[in-house]
């Protein structure tokens, strides 16, 4: 079970490049149900996710580069490109800060995974976090992948106002 909250970001933490990070490129074979392929640095991963916003089932399995490239030809929508920074948080959690590239350049969002619903519901975000968008499906990467260029521009304008 994946239990996570998502936040927009008001300010980036200092010395961001000093934190461990991964370069990620991902695409969706299906968004209902969610079937995602991801290249994370030199690793290739197939992910299946159930429906849900705060909590949902997630299964990941490694795949070969050849399988990744074969499935990439069958994607539904656009690739999502981002750098994911792993930032330790004062409550003992790990902040996964996604800095998006390509068509979503300028979009930054953080995710924090929790061991249980009680921890997720009682979490107090750091000052540099912005709006909690956990329950807003527009911020799921699977939905980001389905937007047209006009919808992406509209989305980026929306987040800069919030």
C-alpha cells in the first residue's frame, strides 16, 4: 500500500544539488488502470497502480531496456521528465522533490510517503511547502501525461497563481 501526500512548493531548499537525486523519464501505457514504465537513471521499471488519491496499491518490477523501449512505443500521451531529489525531513520521512523538465518546465512538486493513514493525516509540512494537492487528481503524473499543449500551458498558469 502506497500512502503519500503531494504538495506544491513555495521555495526550493538551499543547496538542492547536494541531495541525492535521480533522473526520471516515464510514460503511461494506460491511465485506467495505471500502467507506467519508468527509466530511473539506468534502471527500467514497470509499475501497476490501483485507483486512489491518498492511498493505493502499487506494484513495481524491473524490466529490460528492450522491454522498456518496446512499451514506450505503445505509450498513451506524453513522456514525463523530471529530476527527483531525496531530502530527509525532520519528522524522519523522506521528501521526494520532483523538478519537472520538458513541457512541464517550471513545475515543482513534493511527495512524502507514510507508513500508515494516521501518520499521513497528522503530518505538518515544512514552511517551504505550498498547497497540499493530495486529493486533486490533476496532480497525478498519469493525468499530467494526458494533457494537450494548450492544457499544459493552462495548468502551468494555474499553478503559478496558487
